């Protein structure tokens, strides 16, 4: 996993462990800490230990090695992110980001900022593409000055949000592309005395346990996290069992859900807000 402190990846690991135990396998958990060098070391150790297979949330820095393992006899399945051309189980990130940004546009916002995940990751690129598509599909110009790229962690969300609030024309809405950076964004908003949703509407990618505990509860793009981890484990066991060919290159995309809560407020400038509390993103 790329960051075991993130509840998202902890849930992925739990799902993989449950699947492994049911099949009589043991799980070895390695935390790359978003560090390609650390990930490389772990991959080499696992290869030397002759593990049966690897489920990987890649950092994006060891694609050639992962592909070498996979084609050379050690099956690899990527989860959440896809980089190396193996089988991957991921979210339809573009659709989720599109739905989140479209919801803010429907409420009348035009100065919508985003704090994006690093762009060397497939999740980062796809979520930014979804944000951009929400504007271009309506004939609107993407507000490039409102796009900030964070580091996927709380500190990155904090610094990016501070920079956005310091603009001469700050945004009226914010879409943060993961849960950890949203924690930082909320801290920056609190320090600045900015109220959600009165001063700034807010949407978060991920539905964490605390999303309904903050005031107001956060509108989120929810992911089927446990199912994602379970499905990736099932694909890995199919490779181990030989029921799935290692020459298969499939990216399986799961469907996100937009859950509308109170952090976006009501419609602006007479635009009617969506009434549904949960919308499947296609």
C-alpha cells in the first residue's frame, strides 16, 4: 500500500486480508509511504521471499520492474491506480470528479477551485480531467488559476487552500481530490475564518467516517473501497490459480457515487440545486 495511515488504503488492505485468509493464504503488508525507492526495496524483498502474488497500489516509479515481475512469473494486480499494464481494479475517477464539479456548477458556482492529486498518478490525472470536463462540456473556460496540485496528504491540502484563499479573487467553491488533503483544507479554512458553505462550498473525493461528523456534513464522491480491495484480491487469486492469463491487460473501473450533504449549501443566482441525495456517476 502507498500510505497505510490513510483510511482508504487501510480498508483496501483489510479487504485483501479477508480474501487471503479465506483461501488459506497469509498477507504480508508493506507501506511504501508514496516513496518509489521504498516501494522498489519492498518489491525486491517480496520477490526474493517467493510470494505467491503481489497486490500493489503503485507509486508510479517502478513500472518496468512490476511489468518484469508480472510477465516473468510473479503475478501482480494493481489497485486504485494503474501504471504498468498489468490487471488493475480502480475507480472511474473521471466520472466521480465530473459529477462533483457539475454539482457545484449546477448550484451556480463558476469560480470552482480544485486541489488535485499528483499528476504522475492515474488517479490525479483522471480526477483533474473530470473537473476540466465539467467546464468544457458546458462551453465554460476552465479557471486554470484555481487549479492547485497537492501531495495527497494533509499538509498539501492545507498549503494549496491557503494559496487559493489568498488570491485577489478567491474561489466560491472547492473540490478536493482526496480525504487527507480535505483535512488540510478544512484547517486552512478554519484559520482564515472562512465558513462552509456560506463563504466557500466544499466537495471531497472519498466518504470517510468523519465526513458526516464535521459541521456541516460534507458532500462527497464515495468509492466502494472494500469491494475494490476484494475484487483486486480475487483477480490476483485468479492469476495464481491459472484461471486468468497473465497476458491479460484489463483495467476494471468501479462506479462512484455522489452523496449530496450540506457543505455545498443551496443554489446561487437562481440555479436550482439537485434534489437527489445520492447520484450514481456514469
